[in-house]
């Protein structure tokens, strides 16, 4: 059984009890070696941060992931999806020489957004 490296990026408005449950879940899965790392952004914190900024910071990780047949799963609002896909499109065009649509077509970009 081959272990697939998993990373979790999350965007929230505030750090609250609900988000702390996600942190506990992530930390538990890191201890179990089911999750490599997690990063959360808080848009209403001072200074605010969005998940797109976390993706930009780790641009090389995302470019390598897609270059090596990895998969990105995006869940959340349609507005967030557009913003994340714009950032990813810029990253893969610049670093991989392919538009994001190439990775959509190969089923490496999946989403469940509302």
C-alpha cells in the first residue's frame, strides 16, 4: 500500500472553535502520517490572508505536484474557486508551460464548490 503525500490548505474568516476542530483533525492525521502538512489562512485577521496567498507562496510545490501527475481537490465557494484557479493558472503557465485547462482535462484538478 503506497502512501500518497497529502497537504491541506484552508481558508477561513476567523480562527474559532469550529476551525480549531479542523486543526485538531489535521494535527491528528499528521501524527498518523496520513497528512504531510496543513496551512490555514484567515481573511478577517489583522493582517488578513487568503488561501490564494498560501498557494502563491508554495507555487513550486503546486507546479511540481501537477507536473508529476498529482491531484488538487478544491472545495468551497465559487468565488474562491475562481480566485484559486486564477492563481494556479498563472503558476502552471509560468512554471510548467501549460494552462490550467490541461490539468482539468487530465482530471488532476477536481472541485466541489457551491
